[in-house]
C-alpha cells in the first residue's frame, strides 16, 4: 500500500550578513536555518557551537540527594541502583554505578524483568532489597510513578532517591529526594534530559566535576530515548560523541565490533547499531547482560557479552519480521473491509517487540495501530499502540478507560492491557471514532522539507558543511532538501535481492532509497521527477561524490512501463497492485477490475493494457476517458501476424492456378504449396480461408477444392482479409512501434 505524502517546504528568510560571516555559514546551512526560523545570533550559536553544561546543583533536591549518598558511603550502607530495561535505563545504571564505585560505595544494581515485573518500581524487589540490608535505593530512568512502592519500602526504613525524566503526575511519591529536570519546585534550564542525562548530572554533583569517560554512555542513552536534541541534550551528545571517537569504553568497542562498524561514531551509529542492540536484550529477556557489557573492563569478557547481546538482537529482528508478516495479512484484510483503525491481535507474540511491529504498520499504512498479544490462560491482551500526528492515541484510549485494565503513554504511543472480553468492543469503538474523524478530515502524511535546491547548488564542500548541524535527532532532524524537475537518466534495482533503488538525475546526482527496488517499474528512464531526501557524501577509492538518500519521489507525468513481448513472470507483480486490466472482446471478464476496450476507465490511477484491442477506435475511446498516472503496456496477442504480413494479390492468383483440377489437403500438400508460394503454413491456411469465405474454394473436412463455377471476386472484400489488415495495423502501431511513439499516441488521446 503506497501512501502519498504532502510536501511542505520551509520558509525562506535572509540571515544577517554579519552572522553569515561570523559563523562562516554556507548557502545550504543558510537555507536550513531560515526554514527553521533560526535567524537570531543566540539561536545560531546554540546550534553551531558547543554550549556550557548547566550546573547540576540547580536541579531540585540535588543537594539533598548528594548529602544522603555521601552519608551512605561513609556509613558503609548498602546502596541499590534500580534501573530500567531499555538503552536509556542500562546506560543510566552504568553511569550511576561508575560514580558510586569511584567513591568506594557498597553498591549493586537491579533491573526489573519486562515480562515478570514490568516497568518501574516493583514492591517485591524493593522489599527484597530491604531484607538484604539495603538502606538506600536510587532509581534511574524510572520511579516518578512509584507511589505505593516507595511508601512501602519507606516504612521498612529504606530511603529512596528518585532520578527520572518521565511525565510527572499531579502528586509525587514520598521519596527522600526527587531529581527530575522538570520538577515543579525546581528551575532547571533544560527540562528534557533523558534518564542517562539525569544520572550523569547526579554523578557530576557527587564527584564535584565533569566526567568525560561517562559522556559516551550519556550520549547513547540520550539518543536512544529520542528526547529533543536541543539545549543541554545537544551539548551532552556532542561531547559524548567526541569522547566515543577518542576513547571507546570496552563494552561499546566490543559491541561495535559485533555490529561490523569501524568508522566514525555518529548519532546514527547509536540510533541504528548501539541502541537497538541494548534495547533488544530487555525486549526479549533480562536486561542485566546489557548493563554488564557496558560496565565490563576486560576485553575478552566484553566480547563474550557482546556476542550474546548481538545474538539476542538478531533473534529480536527475526521475531519482529515474523510478527510483521502475520500482522500485515490481518491488516490487509481489515483495510479491505473498511477498517481505518488497525486493531491487530495474535497469540504467542512477544510483547516486548510489539511497539516495533506497530511502528512498522503505521509507517506502511499511515493509520493508527494497536498490536496485542492474546494470553488465553490469563484471559487478557497486552501490547502497544502507535499513532499518526492527526490522532492522539492517549486521548482515544483515555476515552475508553473503562475497557482497559491499565494503559499509559502519550500522543503518538501507548502501552495497554485489557480483558479478552473487551477486545471486540474496544476495536469497534476505536473504529467508530476514526470513521467520525475521517468524515471531515483527510489523512495524508506530511513531509517537511527544509528547502528546495537546484543540482547546481549542490557541491561536496557545501554538503560537507552540513555536518556542523549534527547531532541530528528529535528537535533537530537531518535536513531534507528537494530537487524539482530533474530527469531520470538511469534507474535500476540494486542489492542481492534487487530490493533497493538507485537512480541518477540529469547525469549528476546519485539517489538511493533502501527497500524500494520495486519503484524501478514505476519510474522509467526519461521521467521528469521531483525528489526529496537527505544529502550525504560517498567516499569510494579516494573519490568523494554527492548522493541523496531519498525520502520521496513524485511526478506529474503519466508513467509508462513497457512489458511488450516479455515473459509473463516479468509482470507477475501486478497481481498485488491496485490496477485494472484492459482486455479485448474475445476474453471473459474476471472480476470487477477487468474492462473491455471501449469502456470508460476514468478514476483509476493504474491501468494495465493487457491485450491488444480488437480495433484502434475502441482503444482510442478508452484512452480518451483515462485519468491514470501509471500505465503498464503488455499488449499480449497469442497469434501475432505482423512478421508474416499480408500475402499479395499475386500470391492469391498463384494459389488459384495451383489448385486448378487438384484437391488440396494442407497436411499432405502444404510443404509443396508453401515452397511454391514462399509463405508460411499459417499464411497458406489464411489464404485458403479467404478463398473459402468468397466461395472460390469449397472445404470438405481437411480437403480444399476450387469451385470453378464462381466468377471473379475481389480478395480485399473478404471479411477475414479485412480483419487481418486491421490486425496488422494494430500490431504495427501498438506492438512493434517504438515505445515513445506509443506513449505519444496514448497521451494525445488522453489530452
């Protein structure tokens, strides 16, 4: 299913010449800054320079937390660091454990199991810690909703320091201290720190100095948790990436070796290689090995742990692919039946990956999605929801709160659990709400483009300078540029399975799109297109060239794909396309997507000219009604006559003379006649049929004999002769003309 995107290009504005000169801003960066409204000096400086980190003591309760931790260390009081099972959680644990070990604390860490304990504080785990003599629990990347758990352990004499960054409720837990960048009683300048960022701020306050060796972990947690890469987050990630490229912690180095990465570490390295692998461990099982890997100092041990983590990630990808394949079948069926809110359920699905599955379905269909695993033993369904910008998943689920056992989330994503008996009702209500929305709104994904550029504006130097805008991420996405009105001079599917797309625009710009090899059928060479995407440099054998990673491509042209005289497997993909087929009158219609030539086909975007038409006029009549944007040209004809041609009248006279006083049986005398006439057996049979139609020849079984009583006849008057003439003309114009001629012929009629 292809979803058309609406392109919205950013505003244009002029930057002050003094700013351009001071920061040496290239033309491409000028366009990006203008599109994003970053035209003031402070805004430009924040983006292009490394700013100072904020004083951790500005955070609410920081002084109180630091004093309590130092007291615990001085008193040899056991400390438990209580984390979370995602990448932000395990990096937060790693950061906190490093600082405590530096201070000589008696500390250990605990990460709850996603499946048996769930997210956040767990009372059983807290009580177990108290039983083992723990006097202080420090939560990292969780805890702000742990009211009952904190209260229970407090009654046992254990203090809890909460460090968290998640949404705060109206009431806060009765913790000894709460360190949260958005604390209502605080005034911290950057309220959007990740859990790793908050953990890092506490460690710097504990040790009284910045800790460069922990900045890499902070960057990993910050990028992986998709917090805005603005303000201090941007600074921490910049500094962290610099540190990772100068000195890699043993565990990170081992993990990157397993991932096959050996180049510069960027935020993309974190987002696509490090983060997913760390997340995978907690998605499928206990996340402790991920934290142990990050804390490991011995390379041999780290390699062993990294192999385990990488294997789990591969397993996670396999599980996701399997569930997605199952979910797509369900989704296609529901869409065909008019469902607009995709409610997908399955049994024995791993709940830890359902968020990924839901995201992939949203990307594919641009509809809100809920994906649930059904547990028949416990009689509940549990899973994840993902939405599109127009629909608030949180609001939709909150309206149906009485059907849910529990749920939490925000506008674009949520997690939920509900009894099986409520599944059907929830699906019905969600679709009713969606249908109401669609009755007055259109759903179309929006693609934000920073600026339109020409190919002449793209140089290696200018694109290289875009690196100054890194790190890219939430709040500072990688710039997207559009190039309009360029011609595809080369296009092909690449990769081992031909599943990726590569094209060249105006013989200048290489454009790539992953997992889009099928587009080679939709955009033939010579098509004038608009493309948009992200610019990058490609280095190969010492040569640096420009390329674009395509986001989208479109054209106003009618696109033609030539499948004439090709084997049927070349166009077998059409069975999965939303197309209609044009067939001739000799065929039988097979369903609602088959049309005879001569019928009106307006309103259909993709048409397949499957058969040669019976006559050109009916073909032209249909083309005049066509509004298609994509035309696949097959023109199948099992009995082509073009290369045999039309036998001359002289040959007919010769055949007549050869048959005088003779009875002809083609199976016995055919070779002699074809040799004498210099025609093929098919043409001989055609000539005999014409003479038979005109009464010159009588047919008895397989035998043909002249009727000498017949007077003079006009060979061209025979209907079979005229039909062959028509067939020859149709084949000449539609099957054996140049493809450009056919395109111009069709376009002329469509206009």
